[in-house]
C-alpha cells in the first residue's frame, strides 16, 4: 500500500475516523507514530466518532481534553492505551452528545468527573486500568441509558452502590480490583437486563440480597475475594448463567438441593474458601455443560453419591479438597473421561483405591488424594504393565499408606511434581526417580527411607524443590544440581563433614536446611558463596569451631540464620552489614562468649533473637533498643549482669511478646517505665483473628512457602517447644536472677500476658491485688522470693490460671477460697510458714497473725506506718490521759470526780449507801452494802 494521498487534517467533513483498523500499515506510511492531538483534530468539527486506540499520543489532561472538546458533535470517544495523563478538564462537559467513552489503559491518576452523569445519552463508560483516585460519583450508576460500566483495576478508587433506578439499562457492570465497599442493595434486582456482574477483589461486605434471584438475564457472576456473608442466593431462575465465582468470601449455610437445577448452560462454578456446610447438591453433577467445579476449603460433609451417566459429563476440573467429606470415593468419578484435574485432598475419604484404575483416566494431568484415610494399592497387573498411562504432570499421594514406590511412575516422563510424603515407604530411593527429566518438585519427607540408590554422579537434574526431611537417610550428604532453590535434608541420620566446596552446589539455593542430623566439623567458608540464600538452618548438629565471619556479612540477603544447638565457640562476629535484613537469628545452645556485637543493631527487621544457653558476658543489650520489630528475645542462661532497662525508652520493642532473660546475674529493681513500651503485652490480638497468625519467614516472596520460627519457653513449670509461635502468645521469664524490690505496677497492665515467671529472685513487698488484671494469665510462678503478707483475693479471679507456684516466700494468712486456688497442689504454697487453709493441712486459728513470719500488707512507700492497726490503742491512751491526768494533779477535780462516780453507783445499785469515816485525821466517803 502506498502513501495516504491527502493529509488527514484536511478531512473536515469526515463522519467516522478509525485509524485503529489500519494498524497493519507501517508507521512511516501513516506518519502518526507520535501525533500532536491538537494539530491532528484541528478543523474536524463535524466528526462524530473518534478512534485513536493504541496510538502514543502522550498528552497531558488539559491538552487532550481541550483538543477533543473542540469536536462538538462527538458521540464516540475512544482513546484506549494512548499514554494519556490527567486530570480531566471541565471542557469535556461541552460534549453533550457523548454516548461512548473509552479511556481505559491510560495513566489518568485523577478522580472521575461528576459531570459524566450529565451525559444523558451515555451508554458505554470504560475507564479500567487508569489509576483513578477519589470517590466514584454515585449518580453515574443512575444514568438511565448506561448499559456498560467498566472501572476495574483502579485500586485507589473508592465508592459504594446507591439504589439502582427501576428499569435500568445496565447489562455489564465491572468493578474488579477497586476499593469499593459497602453492601449490594436489594435494588440490584431493578437491573433486569444485567448479564455480567464482576465485583471481585473489592471490599464489599454484608449478605447477598435474595433479590438477586430476579436477575434472570445474568450470565457471568464474579463476586470473589470480598467479605460477603450469609447464604448463597437462589440461582435457579437465572437460566443463562455460565459462570459463578463466589470464592474467597465468608459465606455460610447449606446449599439447597435445587439451587442449581435447570442451569443447563453453567460451565464454571467456584465456591472455594468459604464456610459452606451440609452436603454437596447432587444436582450440580447432573449439569451437562459443567466443566469446572471448585468447592475446596469449605465445611461440606457427608458422602458423595455415585454419579449417574458419569461418562457423558464434560467435567475436566474437580476440586473438593479441604472439606469434611467422608466414606468411599465414588467409583463413577473414575468414569469422567474428560477429567484432567482431580483434587480430593484433606477430607475424610476412606477405603482402598487401585492406582491402575486411576490410570484409566487418559486425560488426567493432576491428581491429589493426600491427607485422607485412604490406602493406595500401587501394584499393577501384567496387563497394566504393558498398557499406556496418562501423561501426569502433578501427582500428590501424601499420607496414603504407601509402603513402596509405585513402579508405574517410571513411565511418567512428563511428571513435574511428585509428593509421596507422610507414607511408610522404606528402604532405598530408586535411581529412576532422579531420571525423570521434567521433575522439578519432589517431596519424599516423613517416610522410612534409608539411602539413595546410586550412582548419583553426572545426573542432569532439573529439580527446583527437593524435600527429604524426616527420614532415616544416612552417610554423606548428596549434592545435586546448583539450580535447586529449596533443599531440605533435616531430621535424618546424615553423618559427615560438609563438603568444603558446598557453596558451589548452592548457587541458586534460597532455602537450605540440614537441621537435626549428625554433621560435624567446621562450617565451610564456601557456604557463603550461596549468595541467594534466604534461609540457612544448620541447627541441632555437632558443628565446632567459630562462626564464619562471612555468614553474618551475607545477612543483606539472609532472612533466617539458625545455628542452634551445636558446639560453636568464640565471639559472635561483629560484621552485620548496614543493610542487614535478618528476621531470625538463633544461636541458642552453643559455647559462644564475648559481648553482643554492636553491629547487630543494624538488623532493624529482626523479629526473633535467641542467644540463650551460651557464655555471653555483657550488660543488658540496650544497643538493640531501636529494633522496633523484635518479638522474641531470649538471653537465658548466660553471664549477663547489672541492671536491665535502657535510658531512652521511646520506641523500644513495641511488638515484644516473648522475653526470657532467666539464669543470669541481672540485679536491681525492674524499671517500670521501661515496661510501658511493650505495647504487644498491653492489648493482645483477638485470638479468634490470630489463630493462623504466627511468626514465620516467607521463602521467595509470594510463593506461600514459609520457614516456621520456633522457641523454647518455660510454662507451667515445664519447658516446651513452640513449633509455631502464635502472635497472640505472650510470655515473660525473669527467673533466677538477683532482682529485688516490688513487682513493678506497670507490669500489672499486661492484659495479654499468658506466662509470668519471676521465681528465684529477691523480690520483696507484698503481692499486689492488681495482679487480678492479668485475665489471660495461664502460668504464674513467684516462688523462692521474699514476698510477705496475704495472698490477694483477686488472684482467685484468674479463670485461665492452670499453673501456680507461690512456694518458699514469707506469705501468711488464709489462702483465698475459690475453686481455682483450691485446685492446685499443696506444693504450690509450701515453704510459707504463715499460710493456712486448703490445700494446705494447716487450719487457720484466731492467732495465725501472731506468726513471726506473717506480715500484713502495707503501702508501697517503703516502711510507712499502717495506722489502721494502731488507731485503737492510740485512742485509748489519749483518752486515758485526759481522765487520769487531772485526778493526779488537780485536787478539786479529784473531789468532784469521786462524788460524781459515787452518786452514779448509788442510783444504779440502791443497796449501796454512803458513810463518812476518819482515818489519821482525814475524813473519807465510804460506799457500804445494805444488809
């Protein structure tokens, strides 16, 4: 095709200009690679439709809006993917005849103008992927003529639905990936022509209105990834439905058996990640065109019935995993000839399945039967040894009671993911496993495997994930392809030194764990050549020597460094880089000495720091006070000394939830002001919301592969290992130090605290009644201190308390009576000579307070006098002084007082009378009794 003979700008009478249809022409022919829009549309005042989609116009908002608004007759404006920017200009308001606006795939970064609702002829508005901001005008939804509205993929665009007008024209409404919120109004039933409704990945909530059942023209429905609650609406009236996606919501209740009857056009249904229960409607499996059924991660229960005419079904994707389905797997599933993906894992299915029957599904590419109560028979008949097998890509048979490797897998040349974990497979890993050329994911963990069949040299492996942990593998460590990114050999019987060039085999490795084996010798320096490492776990081995300095230097990429329970010696290298990204540092249980390295303060993302059971000699590590992410601090069993607390407390450890500094030489009082910064202890997370929240490190972002942090805490008198550290769990262990003084009152505000251990110190004063504020407390140990006074009644109100030890103090008085306190053994209160009452055998008597070991509670102000115990005595003494003093020193008062008392006695006792006698020259009044 030759050159265009005339300039486009001269086509002043052009009615429709559509350049996009000429896109097959070269840019040199059109000469419009970077058109100047104002020049281009100059004098085209009669044009009614403008299509410039895909041209690189690169114009600012004021520029392109002004240019377009000069075309006063314009009805269709289509400038998709033209590299336009915002904001919108009010000059567009002049285009009163606009019926179609297509501006999607531009970077407008602006709010949607209110005046778009004034275009009374508007039928199509497409603004998807435009980086729109602000609040979307509600009145645009009420434009009577509007039939298509697509504002999807604008994550900063907010809004909510108004009441929809009666007889609205909308048939396509797409708001996917916006920030719309609120509920669906009942008036959505007014949109009788609605055929496509997409609201996925928004913030909508509330129940789905029953009026949705009136949307009889609905063909495509996607409400996934919101917060909708309540039951699924009735869809039986929407005969044209082809696609239903309600996944990733909070829907509950059962599905009525007739809800899907008559949906003869339904092709796709996705109800995953809800809380639906009851049985799965059998009508669902009778729909002739249905190809994909996704019902996983719900609470469906009961048995699956056999399917009638299963061979005629078109289903190619069936996902019922992670429910409560039970009974045998219907054999009719194995007649679904079109089936390519079958996911039934994590249910309660039982019975025995012959693998050779599954192989009859010739289109099957993915099979997951893991974590049921199934037994898989992997043996094959001679007939099946010669027959063809499906070309499996993914096979997961974890926890299926396998005791041998299925021989049929030798022929799965296209297998890329194999999971046979949590079985009882014994003996040797056969060589053919390593010869599956396309295999990239292999999980054989939790079996009884002992060795690897050789030879292993010169294998061209493509493995990306290799998980052999929790077996009985022994001998030297096998090293495979350098491209393996996930390598887990932990919890085996490997016993050797690490190869000196091990780092050359870990070039692309991100996760490497050989924890809980018998490796010995020094840690090779070459391991630092594994520059992609994010997790390195060498814990629970017999490594000796010092920590290679390069290990701490490489923490710019390393997120987890775990050297726990080895025999390492020397100082912790002071080489943590300025860009340290460590999240977990666990050096517990070695023989490390020296101080805490100052450069550790560079690790500002640190969440777990465990230096326990070493020989570190230092003062309290205030150098770490600026690590605001710290959640777990363990300094237990070292040689730390001196006072604790840091001079500047602002911003210190707001997220700290587990602190263990027991068995050191810390002294002095615990500074209460320092504790006020531990905000995670003050108000804990809602436990119902944090059941799945625990400390973990995500290996390779967005892969959902996690390294689980662990820690050992002393709770309820026992050491326990927290394999998953819930973010709701809180614990303080200050035991076996030399702390003194009272318990800080600030500690009584830790309402989220589960475990408190202050035993074996020199704490004195009384036990505060405010201890009753710690309503979540499950374990309390105050034993072997110098506490005096009574046990506060408020202690009996701690309803979750299951361990209590107050032994070997100077407590006295009666143990408060409650079901809670009397449930503990007498050992919890022993060694307090002044205590009495159950569960002790000593009965409380009236003179129990005279025990020399007993001291009543007193004020926290040192040795101040408790006036309520001596006020009676002082009152008596002062009153006696007012009476006796005048009698002794004032004669006139003495004579009057005697006459007054005698007269009173004579009135009370008439038998008494007065007589006067003389003695040695003195006259006396004498009271005598009448006969």
